[in-house]
C-alpha cells in the first residue's frame, strides 16, 4: 500500500506556527546560521533530533500519575528497573537523567589519559565524554558503513579484523570495547546480531568488558528481524535480549527507544564497577533509585519500553523513513541507503559538489532547508567531526544532513511536504554557497558555534 498506516489516533494536538521564507531568513541570520540557536516555535517541521521529541501515549501519561517521588526506594524505580531487565538482563540498572550522564559516569571509570576506546562509531556525546576524560575514541565501522550508496544490510557493523588488530596493538590501553546500536553517527544503520556476538567474543578473548550504547535497540532489533538470516520469525523482545545477553553493560538514552521525553541509564553486570558508578551517580545525578529523574519520568520510561517493541509501531516507523528515501532518491537527491532506523540522511557533499568540505556543505544544505521550508535538520559532518583535540581541522568522512524523525509525532502529509521542499531545493541548489565559522567552543562545537555565509 502507498499509504503508511500510522498505528495511533491523535488525541491532543500542538499547533505549528506558520512562518514565511523572509521571516526565516532573518531568524536564521539572527541565530548565526546555527540551527541549534533557533526558537523551536519558528520551525515548521522539527527534524533536528528524535531525542525526547516523540509523542507519549495515553498509557504513558496515565503512568506518570502513578509517579512516586520518594527520595529512596520509590516503587516507580522498581517498575522502571523491572521494565529494563525484562529486555536487558543486566544485574545493575542505574538511572540517569539522560544518556550522556550515563556516559560521563562510565568514562569516569574507563576513561583517563592514555586510554583508547574502540567502537563501530562513537556518537558525539560519547566521544565528547571520552575526550573530556583524557582518553581517545576510535571508530572501526566496516568500510561499507562509510559508503552512502552501499546496500549492505548492516552498515553499522564493527570491522572485526580492524578491532582484532586494534586490540593486539593497544592491548593494555583499552579499558572496554563499545558498539552503538543503531549506528547514529554513521547514518542510523543497524548492527547484526551476529556482529554484536562476534564483537563480544573478541572483547572477551582480550579480557575487555563489552558495552553497548543501546539508544535505538528496538529499531536495531527490527532490522535484525527483517534482514538477518534465521531471525524473521522471532519476537522483537527475544532478539533484544539476545543482543544484550552478550554484553557486560550498556548506556542508554531513554529519549530514544523508550519513548521518554527525558531519562537514561547505565547498566552493568560487575558489582565493583556498579559500586563505583553508583558512588559517582550520588555525587552528580542523585540517589540510585531516581538518578536525576522524577518518579513520573521513571514511570513513563517503564511504559514506553513496553510499547517500543510493538511490531506495528516499528513497521510504521521504519516504513516512514523508507518512503522518504524512495521519494528523495527518485528526485535524484543522494541519500544514505538502505533506510536507517530513526532518520533520513542526505549526502550533502555529493549533492553540493561545488562546496568543499571545509566550507561545510552539510551546514549549507541544513540552512537552505530551513530558509526554504522551515524544516530543521542537523549537520553530521565536518562541523560536527572535523575539529581535532589539537585544533587541526580536516574533512569528516562524510558530510551528511540528518533529518531525524521524532517518534509518533508527524504524519505522512508532513513527509510529503518535506519532499516538496526538496523539489524546490533541487532547482536552486547550484546557487548555494558555503559558510565559515566565526566562533567556536573547544568541545562539541556544532551545538554553539557561529557561522557567516561566504557570499551574502
Ligand atoms: C547513539 C547515541 N548515544 C548517546 C546519545 C546521548 O543521549 P542523550 O541525548 O540522552 O544524552 C545519543 C543522543 O542522541 C545517541 O544518539
């Protein structure tokens, strides 16, 4: 069927303020051409992130009313812990206010000067936390994962030969091995169950803990069910459990595949590591039965975890991405294929070949999408990854624009509007010019740096 069946009815709506192109040109100029600097009221379709921006269900809102705000031992924590352990059977579940807080705690244990941490691809906050601790992060995704046109079904896979060589070379300096599912910074591409298991086996062979960044575990499991041999008839929760059964721990942002507006956790099996983590948590986030969250948040996440593994939801979610990708592809817009889990990634470097990477083709496209259609996406390229700790700047592996799709928030009509904006963009794209950065912070510059157009 051409129509995407959205498996929910809308019970409560949020109006969108409609702006004109001239208004948006001024608004983005006032924000120094950084889309993070816009007021969200000035955005028509906000695809900046899928993080915490999803629509909660009636059952989740109802669950928030059960939220118990006790400082210690709240029943909301125990419901949260039970919901996590049903899918991810770790011994210790440590709530945090979001994913990066779990990372900060993890790298307070595993980070530090001289430490080296491999992953398929570290997400930006993960890398930021690793580097802030004095350690280095390295990305060892398979070669197909860096080729936007490769049709490999699991482009988020770890390159196992590279990982083995890395572990042989860096042995003592490696405190843990990580894998991000799905691989957000590499196009939202999935990691196969076989690859997760093989990565875990390699980590174990070298005596290293294996940690999964599980932010989009349900989408990853859906792809395993669809694309991996022998997995098609299995239930999503069973696939999820298999993914985490081979890990020693996980970090999680509940703002993604737990339908939360806020929340996260760090889970670990090792008692000593968990004790260190809890001590850090008490100092920075809160007591271990709330970890910086209210009881209401813990309840919403517990209910969200039950809903996120529903197949009707996952089918609709992934189909939406496929639909946008098919339509953009037909227009000749280069997109990362096959469809990833939470976002559509446009290959700005190939679409705007007249703009070199150090003039930020991804940023150029993101700004043009906003000016033309009020759509807010996010550059994932040289702005995000091009600057090194020593201040050097080089082109990132790819210059992408990520259009992240909030969960259960927009409809197929919004997707059709997005396609129309790209139709118009295709007509004017050759006249776009790049940007230069006029101000930037030392770490994670993309959130706050300021730009100036190279031609007015
Ligand atoms: C793969 C991945 N890891 C970690 C994080 C950090 O989570 P949070 O935004 O909750 O701090 C994100 C957020 O986008 C992510 O996509």
